[in-house]
């Protein structure tokens, strides 16, 4: 589920998008990607802490018949294995599954929205009618990186400085989130399966990471100093 899809689903939770907007999005996908989308939606449902009292409300919200197979199966409880069982239903049930999942998510989301809307660390509960805020979310979710390689005296690559190009100042929380993504990128893409040492600017609002590999193999000088 990409960031645009996450935004429109959470807008649905805030009554800023309609059922048909999400249904059109879902219907535009092929069967394999519909299943993947449902799996992502199931994860969001679990994260939103629904309870079994939400089941009847969700069936009513989605204007589904209680005798539909997904509606019968969900009465086993809103748990990960039950949601997966529903996702695995035959293809002719898939649209009903989507409507049921979307309804469950909205009910659980709206309950959490009451307590979480002032939480600056969870963008999905902020005011998603604010276009400037949406643009900020998208920019932080689609990072452009500059990677400067570091070489030792023998010309051997020993690390890199990875910087994220963000078109506006970011706060400390956003900086930490971005740098966590830079860490994962370094471990997975630049120096996979290599022990790394990571260094970051603590007080700077620029998201940047210095990555050093095999730090114990680098040449060094020993110095003695007195601090008294």
C-alpha cells in the first residue's frame, strides 16, 4: 500500500473520502494486487485495536447482509488468522471482503481519532484536509538521497555520507524517522551484510548519516592529551 493509498484510507476514516472513492481504487487493481491490498488493510485494522462489538456496526456501515460468507467468518473474532482466512475466500467474495474490512477499519479508526488527533507523532490522525500537511507527508515518504562515498588513504571505500534532500525544515521527530530509513537503506542496499558504524548529527535538523564499514580496519594514530 503506497502513501497515496494510506492517505485516502485515513481520509475515509475522517469522512473526507467516500466509499465509492476507495471502491474505485480497489477495482482498478488486478486480482493479485487486490489480495495484497487486503493484507495491508488487515494490518491497519489490527493496529487500530478493533473489538468484536464492532462487527455488527461494520456490517451495517457497509450495507452487507449478515449471511454473506465474510460476515459469517468475521464472527470468529477480529484476529489476524481470521482476517487472512477471509482474504483467502474465492475471488467472487473479494469485493464484499474489501467493504467489510474498510468498514471495520473506519469504526476502529474513528474511536482512536478522539484520543490520538493531538498526537504529533502519528500523521494518520492529523487533519488530512490540510493540503500543505498532505504535501509534507508525501515529501517525507518519497525521499531523494545524496550519497557521498568515503575512501581511505589507499583508495579503498570505507563508508558513505547519506543525506536526504527535504524541501523544508523538519522537526527532531521527523529527523529521527528519516534517519531510521537511511540506516535501513545503508544496511540493505549500500553495504549489505556488513558490520557498520553509524554517526549522526544530534541537533541539526538535516537528516544525514555517516556510515563507516570495517571501522577497526582503518588506519589510526594514537595521541595523548591532558585535560587538566
